[in-house]
């Protein structure tokens, strides 16, 4: 009887995987050598050299011209990700602004555009067309840097699933096919983007990804991220991965009820956190026209401003204590407007957490309440989704020779 033959290894698939492995290793290191990559990934030096040469030829890596002699043998030429070629386009659409950025393979934010817009006064199609116009302008600037979009990520303020905004209470959106509308509008302005892959997610998730990948968290990989804007967005990261829930809607901390008899929220409930700690509610309580004014008045010890910030901090702490008791994160990271206001928010937040976290692991000086990095936002997190795809399969994004 004939013995079954062993299936042959898919060598092309193995090489594709190894190209990704080498590119990701260089990306994570920032600068490194072939020998260091070989030691890190467990491949032979000749194998790594062959993979590096292909990545150099395809334009994903460059040689910096520097040498490194920290290991035995002759000095190695330093490799780093290319600052030209495929890039990630990140677009954040929020209630009162649109931000667009173009991020290269090094993770650097090369082009950035922000426009203050009241997106509540326009329909979804018009808002997404505005975002496409700003994106087209940013891509025009990116052309001058030798960067071409490999994909686009949309950060949207609501419940997002399958490319559709299921509900965005602060914008009044319901069942909006955001990816398709944005792609069509961008293609009409820049026909060369036809077929560009577009992905989308909740803006709080994107902000948390930006903090994880570009922030100053060090080895911290399990945290809760709250973003203060017109509303309050939340995201949960566990062991370096977003916790999405069964339907992709996990993390909606802004709609945790902190006072069952509180004011009506746009989501239909009462007493949601954003009715106390969202930007609109906080400015109204303080009697301030904007965050700059609120910050100035708080610094001058204005009683009404301080009272509003204390109440917002108390409600933030009340909501967060439940989240901390449930999830046991290493830290809580506050983004959006909160880092600027943290000197006045933090005392009340910490007092509530210290009193309500049952583990007793949240003393006031624990250092577990942190401001988000100033270099991270949801648009950059959205662009990082594209970078992740490039690093996972660089051959899929290789430009034709």
C-alpha cells in the first residue's frame, strides 16, 4: 500500500512570515543591526541578511550610515525603518473637530491637520466629506515627503461595528456607513486613493491604542483609558490587547450611571458620567466658555471653577472605582481635556478611588492615575492600525517595481 506523502512546507509563506518578523523587530528597536535581529528572532545571520536585503530593496528598511560594534565580530551597519513609502492615514472625527495625521513606518507623525468644526450641525455625509477634504490636503503634503497611504483608519465617537456607526448620541448618528462614505468622498478628491482600505473603530479605542504604541507607559500593558471630550470615551486594554466585548462595544465608561436621578443623557439614560465630567457639562457647571478659560480660573482659585472640577473629579472617581473593582487594571490613563485639568481633578478622583477600591491597592500616592501622553491621540491610534497591517505582511504593501 502506498504511504501518504508528507505535505511540503510552503516556503513562500514561511519567507513572508519571516519578512514580517524582521521588519517588526527593526520597527520595535528603532535602530538595530542584522546581527542583533538574528539574535532576537532566532534565525541564522545569512537568513536574516537575505530578508533584510529584500526589505531594503522594497523600501521598507534603510541603512542609516552608522555602524555599531557592541557585539563580537566586525561592526554592523545600523538598520532602521524607512521614512518614505507606505504610511498610515489616521482620521479622528469628533463632535467639535476633525484631526488627520499621516504616520510613517518609524511611527513618526509626519503630517497633521486639525480643524475646529461643529459636526452636530451637519449630516453624516457632509461631516465625512469634510473629513475627506482635510485628509486629501494632508495626503497632498505627504506626497512631498515621499509617503503614500497604505490604508486609512477612522476614529469615530460612538458605537462602531463592521464599518458602521451604530449609534453616536452626541452627533445624532444612527446606522451610518462611515467607511464607505469616507472612501467615496476621498476618492472623488484624490482618484488615486480608489480601493484604499478603510477601517474604523471607536475613538476612545483608537486613543488607547495610540497610548499603548506611542505613549510613555513603559512596560504597562493593562490599563483603563478615559478620554474627556464633549462626551467621555473609555477603552480597556488587557495584556496589550483591546478588550472589545461580545459586540465590540466594551469600554463605554461615559455612560456609566453615577447618579440614577441625574440629568437626562443623549443616550436615553439618566445621570451618566458624561453629564458631570464631559466637556460640555464641566464648562457649563464652571460658567466657562472654553477649557482655556476654565484652566486659567482654576489656577487663580476661582471658587466656581474649583467646585465644578471637584464635582467632576468626584464623579470620575465614582465611575472609575467600579471599573477598577471589576477589571483590576495596573493604571487609569486620562486623555483628551483631562491632562490639562488633572491638578484640580486628581484629588477628588483619588479620594473616591481610595475609598471605594476594595482591594486597598489604590492609596492616594499609588501613581496609578496618569495623564495621557501629549503626543498621542485617536487619529494617531487610527493610523497605527494601518502600520500594524503593513508590519504584519509587508509584501502586501510593496510598491510595484
